[in-house]
C-alpha cells in the first residue's frame, strides 16, 4: 500500500479514497476531520486518527484511536472540512466577521521618510524590497486558537489561479536574504517567532500563519512585522502583474471568520509610483462623468436652439433656462469672468469719457 502523507492542514485525494474504502462498513460512514493526522505511515491499519467524535446511545463521545479499534455498533460523525482559504480560487471579498476583523497600515510622524507608502485612495501598499512594514490587526475579542494567515495572490482573473512565488534570481542560493532560511520560495517574510510558512499541496499557494495576540494596554491593535523579498517587476516571477495580500482570520481547524484584502506593489520608488497611480485613478474617475454629461449637453443644446427660435419670434427679451453643466476649475472660471466684466466696464467708462471730450470739442468749434 502506498504511503500516506499530510502537508499543512490538507489531505490528498488518494489518501481520502483509501481511508474511506477501508473505514466505511455496513452500519456507519466516516467523514474525515480537519484534525486528522497522517504522518508517512506504511498502511492505514497503523494510521492515527485524532479527535474523532462518535455517537453512542444518542450521545457524542470524543475519542482518539487507531484503525482496527472501531466498534462495529458505533456510528462515527465527523465535521466536514471547511473551504480552504488557500485553494485555487480564494475569496477576495472583505469580511469583518463576528470579531470585526480589520487590518491597518498607518505611518507615524517619524516614518514619513520611510521606504513604504500606503494609499487609502487605492487601498494599496507601495514598498521597497526587504523593508520592514508594521501591519496592525484589530480584533474585538481574541479567543484561543485564532490565527492570521497572509496569502499573496494575483488580482487579475486570468492569473488568480496561479500561486505567487519568487523569481529564479531571488530564489538563488547567492541571494543574501536566503542565507540560513529554508522557505526561499515565499515572497513574504515575517519576524514573528511563532510564524509558520505553509504550502497547499493542491494549489501550491504559499502563505504565512501567525497566532493572534492580545493588544497592549491602551491599544486595540497588535502589530506583526512583514517584508517582501521579490519585486513586481521581476520577470519569471510576479512579472509586472497586479498583486494583493489576503489577510484571513481563521480558527484552528481552518474556518475563516474574517477577511481583508490589500493591494500591493514592490518597487524602487514607492512615493513616485503611488502618486502616478493616484493621478491616473483620478483622471479615470473624472472622465467617467464627463462622457455622460457630453451626451446630456448635446441633447440639451438641440432643445435649447428650438426654444430660442420660438421665443425670439414672439418677444425681444427672452428668459432661457440653461442645462446643467459640469465645469472643472470653477474658481478660476469665475475669477476670469469677473476680470472680463471689470475690463468691459472700464472700457465703457473710457469710451464715455472720450465721447464727452469729443462732444465738447465739436461744440467749441461751432
């Protein structure tokens, strides 16, 4: 029989089929628990099943046993595995959950010249590679067993199914950041002493898991330091694709009870790139209402011309209701109009003075 193995909190489909075939019998059916452990054992009969709950005489009884010790008259009821937060198509929707989970990236006054920036307008982090970034987590109630997972993803639907990994250049043994470090494929590093680096064997996604902590007195957040060890511009890696971090608050069994997504870009000039993206985003937003207004204004112009023609035939003084217009730089336009009006009034007074002077001259000559 082939060896069974378990990596992280996931079970291979071959192992699942093998165990289900051996354990299922006439009077009961077992569903694998997320707490089951299979550790490179030679056969199912030596396989340790942990935290099994079975129903006996109408009561749920927790039990830990080896295969072969299962009573024939007992029906085993196991919890169904929760949807994996590191699967092929992870959810990207923000979900505060019952703990009101939130992630904050804010800089203090002394960090204004640091090598990372956060744009609240874009919900995006810009940072230089290997820069230590303090990420603050807010949880209403910290319970035992809660943990936070940090998962990098590609934002585009075309690349969402691909795992985010480092480029071959930065994975190389010559890279200084890889010295005495085992998990070189991960693009994120965490300074937390209890941080674990995990890999989903099915989707091959790489993530980091850290336990939650109680905030310090006078604070409602706790901080975890992370850094990035690859750039978005690296070819054969992220390759200039849009990327994001998914922070998930999970229970010990992998159930997601909170989620927050933040976009990120690892570059050489964070402030410059942030300014450019914010400007382009503003121009896109400004152009959207203009397209609608041009269509409305063109229709209003046609209606206005018809009204002017009708009213001009009947009366000399016509009251016209102008259509709604979207004007940029309104303050400058008003100042310009006022300036023109002052100029015209000045010229009018000047012309009046000239006319008076001319009339006086003509009277004297006569």
